[in-house]
């Protein structure tokens, strides 16, 4: 079967490579020729473990192809998967410009009875407009299906190969049959829903996980005020099978390219649907305020950052990715600089992106990007751990302990061995204790 995947972000590239690994002929399409040139050389345009090997294997076998040419990618395709970005507008509503542009560009080359799969995250109701948009430009018969994606960055290949479920939202039985057989090799439960349920399921999953994180962050704040320890609280309630201890470690709030935008879009959708008083607006507000609130508490803790040397460990939004969208470093570093600190930053894989993002600060000598954890922490008054990379957790902080001065170790992920670093003489501050 010939399949086209439009968009070569995380979802697009990984989806294309996984479908190709089943032996289908897959064309990955992007309008950015630089991305296509890299992908043809097996280089993902972003850091993602295991992806390079999969790109190499599927392209070498002749199953996967990349192009910036719509005709080449779309002509004769039975299934077209749209995986372009759907960012938020200023008011939190979803921006469908990339989706519309992909649809308009593919229409001239559509094959009769093509199945158009929308993998991009879109709110319920979108399909009526999309169907109209396609019908107004072509006579070709087509079916629409919503197959949302649940992969995480950093584990995208494994998540796509081993999903908890596959959701196929369509009103067409024939489209469902084709898509069901396409996803069969994944050995995951396949759920048929209407398109609206599939679309809302995606927002529901992300908003629920974001709510869990915000909830535990609020409990962490109460722990700090009450003498309780959030890690002990999680251990206690986690044994309740209805609750569980997974996926709600407290921290600096959720970031990345998905949760912040999806919660905002769900909040906006709720208000539009007449649910003005809704949880999602509050979750978004609480998360938006979290970093500022933490920064003030750290400023108080260290007696102001003026003339302090601060090591910032972790510049992307989480480990195993170089994605800096909504990363805590984007707020902390400018705030530290404004408060008069000299900042040393390090990240195991996001240094190139950080170089671009913080070019002004680097040129003004307010921020130095270093080559290692050791280099970042050498001479630091304050070490601020923003991302839980294993190499930050296992690092021997004794190597940078200067017994002639007071030094603070701030662990925004609660992952460092507290007693050990306290015994080294650092003033330790975690979350929720
Ligand atoms: C998230 C979802 O987990 C995926 O299922 C979904 O497919 C994806 O969004 C998407 O919509 O495309 P991702 O953004 O890659 O995936 O990252 P997560 O690992 O879920 O983390 C999101 C944020 O929550 C990060 O800032 C992370 O540090 C934070 N987090 C996560 C916590 O603060 N505590 C936790 O317990 C877990």
C-alpha cells in the first residue's frame, strides 16, 4: 500500500518510519527542503533515540522515501496521513493554518477513494469544515478519519511501536477496515469511535495528565507549608490502586510542545461550547504561574542572585530531547540574568538549540554554555537542576563543593539523593518538603 505522511515533526517522521517498517511504501513529505535533505541522509531534524537506525533501515530497504514534492508524495496514495503542527493562537484557540495549507496542496493529486487521516491534534467539529474544504476543490471521492497520536518525545519510537491503544475515529466502515489492517502489526487494542470522540480523547488524555501534574504541584506547595513531604504523600496514596504512584512527580510545571498548548486549546474550546466555568482554564493558569512562583522562592532562599554564579542543568523541556519549546530554562535563565546572576548552562543534547535561542544572552556575556556538568558547576554558588537527566542525578557534586563558601543545590525534579548532597555541605532545596 502507498501511504503519504505530510509533516516531518516528531509525529510525522516516526509514524512514517513505523508504517514503512511494516513493508508499506511510505512517502514522508515536508515543504522544508533542508529537513528533507537531512532525512534522506537518515538524520532526524531533532534528537530522538532510536530514530536514526529506523530511518536507515526503512530507507535502505526502499520502503521509506522523503520528498518536498506534493505530486510525487500524494499521487496514487491510498492513505494520506496529515501530521502537521496545530499550534495555539494568542487567545488559546487552535491554529489550523498548516493543516489547511497541507490539504489545499494535496488536493490536485488525490486518488479516487483516498483515505485522509488527520493525526494532528484538532478539536471536535473540525471534520465538517475539512470535508467542505476538500469537496469544494475536487470531485474525487474521499473518506476522513481521525487517528490521534499518543507518543512522547524521547521515547517516540518505542511508544509508536508499542502503543497502549490505537484509536480510529471515522464514520466510514471501509476506511476503518483499511486503517485497522494498517495498524494490526502493532498488536494493540484498536478502538473504533466517531471522529469527535477520537479528537476529544486526545485532548482528554493530555489534559488529564497535565491535571495530575498540576494537582501534585499544588500538594507539593502545601507540603512545604505544613511540614509534610510530597514524596511520602505520593508513596502513601500511590498504593491506592485507583490512584497509583506513576506519572505525577512534582516539578517546575509541565512544558513541551503538547500539554501547554492542548490544555489552552481545550480551555478555549470549552468556553466556546458554553462551558465558561471549566477546570482547564484554571490548570493552564496555575501552570503558567508556577515557574515565576518558584523563581521568587529561590531568590529568597539564596538572598538574591546578584553577582552569584548559577549553574543551570538541563535546557530542553525534559531528558532525551533537544526540544526547548516551553522549557523551564526559557523562563529561568532570563530571570536569573535580570536578577544579576552570571549563568553557566549545560544540556547533554540541546546545546545547538540553546545556542540559537540564547544567542543575545551569550553575546552579552550573561550566559555561557559549557561542555559538561562539571564545567557548568565549577565555582557555582547555586546549582539549579531543571531537567532529570540521569547524568545530572549520578554526578558527584562533591567535585564542585567549595567548603569556603555557602552553596545551594536546587533540585526542581526531586531526583537528587537529598541526604547525600546535604552531607556534602550544600544547602539543598527540593520540591514539596
Ligand atoms: C505528551 C504526552 O505524554 C503524550 O502521550 C502525547 O502524545 C504528547 O504529549 C503529544 O501530545 O504529542 P511529551 O510532551 O513528549 O508527551 O512529554 P511528557 O513526557 O508527557 O512530559 C510533559 C511535561 O510534563 C514535561 O514538561 C515533563 O517534565 C512534565 N512531567 C511529566 C511532570 O512534571 N511530571 C510528571 O510526572 C510527568
